[in-house]
C-alpha cells in the first residue's frame, strides 16, 4: 500500500513509528529521507569507540579508553579470528568473545602464554554487574582452596555510558529504564572450553567446577547459568584446572530486589522444574539443586555428542533438538531421555571396549538414577502435601522452595557417592 513505518532496534527492544502515507503526506516523507541521507555511521548504530582497522591483512577493531589507574587502555580486538565466539540477534546480551591484545594491559600483567580475550555484551543495567559479582567471588576464593584458581581472572573492565534507556527517556516511553541494557567490555586471561576434553580430563574438570560452584552458592553467589560454554579450563603444572566462568546472569544473596525467580539459564541445560510453564513464568525459585542438575545435563551433552573434543557428525549425534526446541518442549524431550537413555547412545558407544568410555557411561547412568530418585521423592512430597490440604478442605500450598546447607551437601553427596564417581576419582592425580 502507500503507508510506511520506520523501525528502531536496539538490545532492549524495538520501536515502531506511526504510519506515514508517502503520497498524501509527501513533505513529511521527504523530510524523513533527507534526515536518513545525512546519517553518519554512528547514527546507524555503529559504536564510535570501536574503529575498524586492517592488521596483517585481517579485519580487526581497535578501541582506546581512558582509565583512572592505567591512563589510556589500548585494545586491539581480533574480530576476524576463527576462535572468536559470536552471537547474532537483535535483542538481549549479544555476548561476543574475541582474542585481544593490549600494550597497557601487557605492561601491567605481563604476557600470558595463551593470551587474553575480551568479552563484550549488553548487560541489564538493573542487575548486579559481572565485575561486582567477580569482586565478591575473588574474596571467597581467598578463603576457600576449592574456589581459588577455579574462577576467571578479570584483568580490566569498562562500562560504557550509552544505555539503551536514553532514547526511551527522550521519547517519553513509560518506565524507560525497565529492562534497560548497557554495554560492557571485560578482559580476561584466555581459557579453553570443556567441550575440547574427553575421558578422565573431562570428568576431572567437570568435577572441579561442581566443587567450586557449591562453595560459591553457600557463600551467596548464585551462578544460575551452568552450560558447556561456561565450564572452562587452563593448564597449570601439567594439571588441568577447571574454571566456573561467566557470571553476568548470576546474582548475590544480599542483592536488593527480586533475584531468584528470573528465567535465567541456557535452555538445553536447565533443570526440568524450570522447563515448565510455571518455571518459564518465574513462579519457580531457582535453587542450588537446579544448578546441580544442569551440571548433569552438561555432562550428557558433551559425552554423547563429542569424541576426542570434536562434535560428531550431525546425523550421528543425539540431543541436537534440545537446542532448537521451545523451553517447555525441551523439558518434555529431556523427560523422554531420562526414561530411555539407551535410545540416545551413539553407535560407537554401544560397541566401545574402552575402559574410560564404559566408566563415563556408568557415571552418566548413576547420576541420572540419582536425579530421577530425587525428582521422584519431591513429587511424592508434593502429592502428600496436596492430599493433606484437601482433607483439611483448604487450598493446596506450594512447597516452600528453600534449601539449607545440609540439603545441598546431602544432594551433592548422593552424586559423589555413586560407585562410578568414586572409581573415577581414584584415577585422578592427587
């Protein structure tokens, strides 16, 4: 027809203008075209702080930022590097991780054998920032050897001063800061993803991350996004050190405002309780047991879909549909997995004579038996509660979603006490 609309996109959401009839209201349409014609690159959404440059024939971006302690921090982002991690989409955090070099940071910290990476993302302005959470995590690490060395090393960070809420305030949008996002850049020592590991190394790094995670939770740092991309490792004195990474969806126990029921997590690895209609509506409190369950889904995902650190061919690997399904549908598919795990075993595992493959398969079975038993016990308690309330002719109450430290230790102990876990632990270097 003869009506057009203009749209504006940013990480917080979208705007649509009222329609312009470009025939009946030709002057207004011409003014719009003249305005767009005069846009500079930054008017189209390009951040002026990141300038494209060519280095050794490859596209990179450089950024120079004033810092109170270091003066000017120079960053060369190797955005064409094949090891970069990118996120495509119009909304959300849009986390990108790219190799970075910096003369200022190298002068302060020296050279790292594996280099540094920059994490760039649009975090929620109302959330406790990841640098603040990492500061708390570093304090905990000083008191707990299980945490020390098992957390990311934040070298430098910067928060830009262009929040998405600014344009909403200018336009008079109601509650402009609700859901507002702001751009962060964090520089870390480079780590390697757990998906590159196999055999005992996979178990060892996964186990170290679990033991680090429970201490942090007890100390009031709730990770709430356990996924393969957030379990990392590095090498120290010939030993692999597991690192629990990525705290931008985490929360602190003493944070002001609601922090426990938001829909945080990566769908394929979220606990079954959270992959329900109530869980997706934020009516289920995110507890320690939900994160621990996520560790089990992560282990299944890696063990069944990767060989020697490389993904199986697309037609040979199971579980892919978990990553492409709606949250509730994913929950249903994971329930089906629990009831018949043998259907999901790749052919090579069915015929494998490898002792370590059989040991890891036994661990997978043992862990999911523990998980099923725990879920069954909670379901029985819920039904008992319902019956009691109905007999009293009152409305049924939801079981209070609270955990004690003893509950956490007891649940983790059920996993670490399985025969397969104990046997594998004995094979690890002390």
